[in-house]
C-alpha cells in the first residue's frame, strides 16, 4: 500500500514482485487518521478477496507513507499531514488487518521496489529521485538500502537549488521541494492543475513546456549534487508526478549529469525513468515485505 495525502494505492504482488492486482482509492480530505487506516485495512481485505487469496498465503502488508517515521512506525510530524503527528500507523494497520506490517517512507519504498521489480536489480549502488505530492529519495549503497541514523536518509527534496527562492517548510529557502513539487508547478502555471500542466507540456504547448523545463533544470542541479556526493552508477526517476513529463525530466537530468558530474571522465552515470513509476511506491511497499524477510543485511550477518 502507498498512502499519499490524496490517494491510496494498493498492489497485490506475487513472490517475484510482479503485481497481480491493483486498487486505487481517493482519500477524503481532512479525514481523521483512524478512519484512513481503517480504509487501508478494508482495501487490503478487498484486494485479497477479489483475487481469491486466502489469509494463509499472505506473507504480510507493506506500507509506504510520508515521513518522517521512527523505528516503531510512528509518523513524526509529517509536514503535509499535520494531523497525523504521533500516529502509530504500523501498529494500527496491524491491528485492523491482523497481518504483520512493514512500513517505510514512500521514497525509500519506491527504491526497494526498483531493486525487486524494476531496472535496478543489478545495480550495486543507485539513487532514486521520487516525485509525488512532495519530492523525496531513496538510496542503495553497496547492495544495501541506506536509511540513515533516524531512518530518514535521502531527503533529496531539501537540497537547496535556489538560495534566494521561496521558504520551505523545513526552514530553508529554495529547496527542491519548494520549487519542484506539484503545488509549486501549479503556482508557476497560474493556478492550473498539475496534471493539466504536464499534459500540455507533453503536447508541446510553449508556456506549459517552459514551466516543466524550468522544474527539470532545478531537479538537474540537485541530481548533479547527489551524483557527486555518492559516486553512483544509476539514478532512477519515479513517482506519480512523473506521468507524461518523465522524458523531459530525464533529458535535462541526464544531460546535466553527463556534463557536470566530477567523475564523468571515469565512468558514465545512467539516468533512467522507472518502468514502474506510476505505482512505484505501492510496488515498493509490497517489496518491503520481501526485503525485510529475504534480503541479507550486513549488520545481521556480522552479529551472527
């Protein structure tokens, strides 16, 4: 499951990570956290029932949701969901579904999904730039998912790309999140809906295209910083906000990385759009269960 402030996306996956059923539901604006988690549980039951899958064959539920999250699956002051601060979302979903639940932030989940079911299966180290309601990221370094000290690493959305830009809720100015998220695009386009701006840009309409190309330039600045810092081989672009304009973003970012990354004469960095971009976080959420159950973890191996 992927819980976005505006929608709930569910994917039923087999043990190869292949989606066998999908379900998309709107989330009622201003709905109380408990009501939304109950909606999640009903959605899980519905997709299993319609697919004819008995409880005994369910390995678990993966949940991708906005962060920050603590180690117990409690939402810690999510900036776009102030009413959810302190919600023990993992515990509640386990109570309502009666399945074990694995939870992670949506961008890290999408990166794990890319590892299991996308184009990063053979990449030892890669970064995932996630474009949804907000902008986030996920990291695999030396074949291990990297979450950081507080489990909230790779906040690519808070790289500054315009020092004199608008204030961001994080306290900085000109963050990628502040100038590249769908609401920022809508503002730059005079209040036009994000989906409409993207569709117009894809058709080549000059004004919409100019807005999206400006966003692509800002994303490219952040992408070069990520590549320089991590010295990776692959940068994956994904998330629901990528629809229709993924090619524009990829072209700008790939060009910037090829021309401006420090190690460009030593190795090329691939920039690719995710083949599972539309449902990246939901597929990633299912993959969380596989990853938690089957993936080797260095710390566990060393302690053993």
